[in-house]
């Protein structure tokens, strides 16, 4: 308790020192150097997303009271402190590799008559290589302060890094679906010769027909119907092209690509190429908005009639006017840069409330659920 009172007094005196010079001899404690944001809490928690590769943090030290000389401070990354930190916090953790972090410089200066030091940055790189489910710790500590004592409880700041969930909430589709009026009217999904459909799906169970996305009787991904209830198919203007099987009760990433110029239809499950089919579309181009065969619209989770709903959750629904490569698919299962060329529509389905579904692409093709769905909390990718 006494330590907390002393620290609060230090913080108050720092504020006062900015207005009036105070003689440290008037106070009953020693004037010491400390890392400013380590006074109240010496842990900085950094939760990363899968695409986060770089981060920069600032370190600044301070004195309670100004002195009439320069104070030179030396910092160091000290990985020997990680084990002690883990024991103190009952935390299983690993040191962050020194190849993934550096100090912009290891010295800082508190000018004479001032109480705050120059800023040093901690620069993190290649953080996307960190293992999911592992907690990493990086201690940055004051090794030396010329002519001054160092406050033991605030001489070190600990950066605690871990890969967090990229996706936190998804809609249960159920007897529900969504469509975009803007998609239907937009030129973006028209006159296509190359197409990629992607979706992250969690089927709870299969029915006789489960609709995923597309245009009924023209260009539609669904499961079942003329094939087994767990078998993918592209239902198109001149029949059905069989795809691979899916598994109920687990999250899977589905991608289908079609190149009209080569007649190649490719199916991927979790980034693995499962099937290649040669098939030629009936029309010279693919028009997902205003199509030449019928007036059916592009839906997600619906086709033809309400009984063909998708029993499960969906996320990361995307439409492209390019053929995505296998590597591109693998690298972007849980998110993709909305500025990526060829992205027609990108419905992340992460709103968590209401029935509006935002299009994250630059095209503004926002969608609307037929009814407010049940929003389900998830943590994806799975640990």
C-alpha cells in the first residue's frame, strides 16, 4: 500500500514540476529514474491479428523532479527476465526472438531542468510468424542512469505478445439469407470471364439442398440436390458440375475458381486443391447481377425457395473477377486486404448485431439479411 501511495505522489509531482521548479531536498524520498508507462502497470499487452507483421512502441523515462544536469539513460532488451516474469504472473510464455525486435537506439537523454527523456522506439517485425496459442514476452529495461538511482518497480516494461482471434462474431444463417440490391445493379459483377467465390463456412448439418452463394439456375454453389447431401456442386445454366465433399461440424474454407477462357473449374478446401474439372459455361461472359437467362438475383444462403437454407455459420464471403491462385487462397483464409485487385464484393459478416452486412471492398455493395440473425461468438482461427 505504501508503494502505491509513493508512486501516486511521484506522478502528482511530475505534473507540478511542469509549472514550478521544486527543490528535491524539500521531499522525503529520493529522486529516481523510471519508465513512465511502467509506473502503474509494467505490462503492455499486444494482441495481434494474422496479418499483423510490424508494430512500434514508444519508451520514455522520467524523473519525479528536475535536476540541474543531463541524465543519460541506457536501455537494453533483457530476455533473462522472461522466466521471472512468467513465474510472477503464473504465465506460460517464451522470450520473443531478438530477430523480431530492436530498439531504435539504446540511449535516451533527460535534459537538465526537465523531467522527461527523449523517446526510444521498440520496433517489432515479422510478427506474423509467431505461433498461435503461444505467449511471447519482451522485457525492455533501464540498465543505467548517470548519477541517478533507478526505481526498481518501474525500471522494466514487459511487452506481452500473442496471436489473437481474427474473427470474433459470425451470423448463424439458418432459415435466413442475405442479398445486396447494390450488387444486382452494379456493373462490377457483370461481363466476367474469370470468377472466384470464397467463403468460410461452418455447416452444422446437411439437408437435401444447402445453398451457399450465387444465382439460381445460372451460377450457384450449393450442396446436395442431385448429389449426396455433403457434395458440393456448381449449378449452372446447362446442368450441374460436381465438386468435392464437405464435412459437417467443422469450420472449412471453400474456394471455387472458374476461368472461361480455359474452361477450368477448380475447387479448394482449406487451401488444398481437391478437384479440377473441364467445363464450358453456356454464355460468352458471366453476369452475376443482371444475367441473361433469368431474373434470379445473387444470394448468400438461399436459392429458389426458402427450404434450401444453409444450416450453419458463414464468414469471409468474397466474390472476385479474377482467378485466385492457390497461394493467394492459402494466405488469406481468415481475412484479405480490401484493396486487393479483382475484389468485387467482400462481406466479412462480422457486425455482431442487426441485419446489415457491410461490403468491405471499395465497391460499396452492402447487403441485408432477410431477418436479424443469431450472432454467434467465435474465435477464429482455432488455436
